């Protein structure tokens, strides 16, 4: 293709069929005039990063505390009733604190009916649940429990609007793990108590912490778990302590220090985003 002087060319436009006088790989200086970098990028402080991992801390604490109770019940060191009664008292105190001044007699009556129904059906079906996976080997049970608890961590709602978040899968995975572990206990009453503890740890505790939680609450939980693991298993204690410290301090610090490497580009070449009409933006879109 013969070249013509630059001054006789037509002005370059963003239409390929209109730029016949320019090479195919030509890039005009005006092409990047609308380029924007790091648009709408938010810089987080270390304090905000430390507070953003609350849900992950709570889930790890729930799984750790539940497995500690299972190990105690498996060894028959403490009677199941001695575990059930204190946890029920603590749960009742937490319920009153969660409801606060909004608690009424009608609300208390409805919640009491739900509680009695769940406990009654759990006690009735505990013999069946105790023998449900009894024929499966212990190694298979522990391996399955490991993976379903991992699923519980993966699908938990951490405040991100992504497709893989599913509260139903997360809760069902934890309850299924509890049912698998219940078959390793000695009696059906042990299995009933373990399932009640699973409901407290994986159903009630996340609801309360989502509404009323302070980062300093993690300190006594961490101390209690470390104290219990000290007498049960030193390797698990070291693993739990190192994992918790790494997640709470190392990960936020790395995240904050790596923020200045963010480099997002925006321009007219971006794909169009069609907003869904809602009650808030309907008038603006019209």
C-alpha cells in the first residue's frame, strides 16, 4: 500500500472501515485519551483489613470448638449432660442478649415452640442418626468430615456477592459432618447431644455474631480453644494457633502492603454493563 503524507490523510477515527489510509496496526495518540486507571479503587487501612476477616475467624472457631467437644465426648471424659446443660445456659443468655429490648412474650413463645420441636424430633431420630453411618469405616468417616467441613468454610457467606456463596450448602455440610461423627459415639444420647451442639455452633452462633460481634471477642475464644487443645493434642494446638495468627495478622498486613500494586484500566473499550431496573434507580433510568 503506498503511503501518503500525514497531512493529506483523513483524521483517524475509531472505525476500522474508515481508516483505510492507515496500517492495520496503527494506534493514534487519541486512542488512549479516555484511559483511566484504578477507577473506583478503595484503599483499605490495616484496621479495616483486620475487621474484614471476622466471619472466617468465627467459622474456624466454630469448627475447632465443635471438634473439641466431639473428642471429649468420644473419650467419655465428661458425661454428655455435663456438656449439654452449660451450653444450653450459655445459649439462653446469648439469646436474651441477641433479642435485647425487642423481646416480647409472643416472640419468646414462638421461639420456644421452635426450640421444643427441634429438640423433640432430634431426640426421636437420634437412634437412627447414630446408626446411619455406623457400617462405614472410621477412616472414611474422618476423611469425609474433613472435606465437608472444608465445604462449610468455602461456601460460607463472607459478605461477597459471588455465585459460590451458599448458606444452605455451608450449613448442610456442617450438619452432615456432625451426623458422620455421631456414629462413632457410644450411645444415641451422645449422638443427640452432639447434634444439639452442632446446631448451636453452626446455626445459632453465626446468627448472633453477625448481629452483635466485636473483634475483641476473638481473644477469649482463642484462649479457650488453645487451652482445651493443650490437653488434647499439642500438634493440633500448634496448627490452630499458627493458622489463626496467620489469618488475623499476616494476611491483613500482606493485603494492605500489596494494595499499591493494583492497576486497573478503564476506557471506552470496556463492555457495557446493563443495570437492572429496581425501585431505587427506575426513575433515573427512565
